[in-house]
C-alpha cells in the first residue's frame, strides 16, 4: 500500500532520525521515497521586508545539499529516491507534488517544545492532514526535554509494534482497517481497539436523521472485531467507553497501554468526525505524544 511516500522536510533537528524510523516500511513494500523541501516564498520575502536579503539560488543549493544526505541513507537501505526542491506556498506545494508523484502516503512531523508542555505545535501538519487525499503519518518528536536537569530524547522507534485502532464504524474507519494487514507485516503484534459511545456520537446520529446505535449493538461489533483480529494473529483487546472526553480518552489509553501508533479514519460519524474541519480527531493529532496514521 505504501510503495511510494512523500517526505517533506524543513530540515528540523530530528528529520533524519524520523526518516530512519519509517524506513522499516520497506518490509511492507516501500520502494520509493520523494524527498521534498519547499522554499516558502511568502515567508522568504516577508523576512526580506524586514531588511533581510533573499538569495533563492543559494537557498536552493543549500537545500539540495542537505537532501543529499537523506538520499544517501535511503539508498543504503535499498530504497530509491527522488530529491525535489520546490518554491511556492508550503502546503499547496506539498499537496501538488504528492499528487504529481502519485504517492500513497505523506509523512509529516509535529514538534513539542518541552515535556512540560501539553501541546504539539505544527500548523503546517494540520493543513496537510486536512488537504491531502492520501493517508498522512504524523510523527512526533521533542525539540527540548527537561527531566530533573537531564536531557532525554525518544524517537519513533518500533513505530509499528503496538497499535491503538480508534473506531466509530464509519466508512473511513473501515478503510483504516484495510491497513492492519500491512501494519502486521511491519511487525505489529498487538492492537488496542477503542470505541467511545459518548454524546458526540448521539448528536452526530441526530444531525443525520438517524437513531443512535444501541450500546448493545456497538458492544457486539467491537467484540466481533476483537475476535476477528485475534483470528488473524493479533493480540487484541477492546475498550468500549460510554463517557469521557473522546480525544483525552484515546490519548490516555494510548499512554496507559504504551502503544507505538494510533490509527484512525479521517472522516467519521462519531469522535473521528471533522478532521477536515478540525474537532476531536484534530485534538488527538495535536495532543497525542504517539504517532498518528490518519487514513482517508
């Protein structure tokens, strides 16, 4: 499924480490990576307005040289690479090049200023998730940690080991289930299934002139899915919760179960509804310290 991926980078401190953490996708069929750096022309000339000098030729050359080190690593892993430096509005260029290159996944990073904060920053990533027509893997990393004076960094190592699969029985979460065999091929052995039948689900049903699904029906669905995944070789455990803030509950369970990845659909009828407009799902992407795979 992820034979061609797009890896846009602004050369953040941990970009290469994140790229290394997703190179395991090769075992799931990854063949080609498009490395991309976009020179955001609007920001470049905005800086020039304050007295800076913009030398696009020099910026382009520097970006090309930096991408070459990323390309060397991927090639050493047997993955073919295309390096591209584009100029234009950041998000629209990322989306355009992803479409032109026919990629099946975009990898986007979000950074957190410190372990003391509770919010990952990255408005660019939010826009990519909203605008992309293909799945987006949102990786997470810290730019600064403060733990009793000791600096400790953890990257997305073994990202596809233990999965939290958020469900609301909508078409997009069913499409997300189609990626589970690939995730298993990448090494996933455990899946935590989470369904939250809260007021948001009921309100969504009423907006669509539907009757809220009885809790007994949802219980049977999640138990059936649990058995199905167990039959496929996963160690599966299901949570069906009837109260609590959906995004906080998802992130709490992800932390308690120490999952390595959250996978969810982009448009649902319950707590995953509205990622394109921003709501509970967007809060999961923003606030989870775990990587999130958003399936379209």
